[in-house]
C-alpha cells in the first residue's frame, strides 16, 4: 500500500489481500497444523506445517510490516520477540547495552540467562549518558522508556553505535509505528509488544520483530522456527482486526493524556508528572522532533503505596491493571513489579473514555485519596 496515505487510511487497509468478488475484506483465521502436500513429490505449497506457515499470521505480518517499514515476524508475546532478538544475535563473549529504565523483565532475563551464556551486560539510562560502544554487539533502546517515559534520539544513538560496529534494536511498544518508525531513523531492528496499544483491546498477547536487514531477518526467523514461539491463528486475526482502529484509538488516548498531564501538573499533591507532550517535560524537545504523536501513557508520584491504593480504589473509570495502551484507562504502582521506582510512582495509561468524564473521575479519586 502507498506510504503517501494518511495514518488512518493505512491502518484500515494494512495487510489486506487483493479484493476478490465474494471474499471477505479480511479472511477469517486459518486453524491448521498440517496442510496437504503433493502426494507424489511431497512438495510444499505456500503452507507445509503450522509452526512456520500460517496465512492468517502472514497477513498480520504484512500489515505490521507496512506500518513499521520493514519485513516482520510475529511472536506469541512481546517478551518472546525481544528474547528472540537477543538470543539470535548475541553469542558468548558479546556485549549488549540495555536501558536501565526500560521494561524490567528484559533486564531480569539478561542478568540471568544472558549472563549465564557469557554475554556481558551494560546498562544505560534512556536519556543518557551512553557508554563507549566500542566492542558492543547490540544496543537495545526503549523510547519512550517504560515506565519513566524518557526519550532518546534514535538517529544520534544509532549513528554512534554503527560507527563502533554495533547493531541497534528499538523497543517501539509505547510509541507504536504510528508514533515513530525507528527503522527510518537508523535502527537495525524494531521489537515491540503488540499486546499494548497496537491491538489495544486487552484481549491479545502478541510480539513482533521488524527489520530490513535480510541476514538479521533470517536469524530471527530461524530462531522462531526452532523455538516455536508463534502466535495462534485466532490471536493473529484479532490483532489484525484491531489494528484498523489504531489511529482513532491513539488520537483519543493522546488527547486524554494531554488533559490528564495538565491536570496533574496543576495539583500540589501530585509530583513528578511525566508526559513527553508537555512543554515542561525533560523529553519534550526530542519527542516533538522525533515522534509523530505522543502516546497516552502518563507517570506521576502520589508519595506512598497507601495513597496509590486509596486512589485506585476510589476511581470508577481507572482500572488497576498492569498493562497499557488499551481502550480502558488503567493504572498501577510500578514498584510492586520490580521497577526501580519510588513507592508511590504510578503509570497511568489513558483509554478512550470521554475526556471530561476521565478528568472528573481522576479528580474525585485524587481528592478522596
């Protein structure tokens, strides 16, 4: 599909097959483990076996690939996608640079499995400073970082990494491909959890990897074939269907986040408000230059765990849940999961509720807390 179309048009038509009279716009999920082979030669057509081959999954990968600007492989979860990149690219004796303020499970995986395999782990904050990349095999970025929402300059960091011979992978979960396209900004790989805003209905676990480097694509594809970390056909179909509304959902979520951030910034009983769309935010300058839209996630501090609990209990429209990017507004206290954050730090993910209702509920819940 032409990249000249606007985002709303692109997501509605992404990955759809050619129109055929009598066919649905998006074919239903294909549930199959084996497929018919040529009985004489044993030759495989488009599909041979369900682990490497599924037409529903290929349509989804085509859709995400159009949006990210690279060939795409989908996985059973975002964590499966990230670990696929790490384990297919890194070898014993290699060094990887990971965000110290990114998704904590990636660091946990690195400190256990990767270190045991002989990989040297170096961490750096998303906003910098970054270490010397000499001798580094892979630099993993997450921007905006989850949950602190710092932003880094992908083009600048990629140039420095490439000059030292390192590869760059960017976790694009929070931004989504409608917020930024890391491959176009210099990254070698994009990884993401499609569980979050990409699909946005809190009913699918999904991950993906996108790249324009055929060697890297082959490495990751081989890893997936060998490990079998594939999404099911129905999950792939649900995800593809949900992508069609991505532009509309992000527009309302970003609108809500702007209003929520402004409200929180004006309250003396709330500190540490972060949203890269705020002019006062430390990441505003880079985010406004690098991103096409700012996501619907806001972070702030309520001081202590007890006040967070009172706030979440009092809220009617804000669900206590540990995900983000969905159509329902959710919030959680990140320290309870292992993030290195203060005890009262809250990550709030704006849903698509009417802005006036969300602000009223937020105000009432904070007042009661």
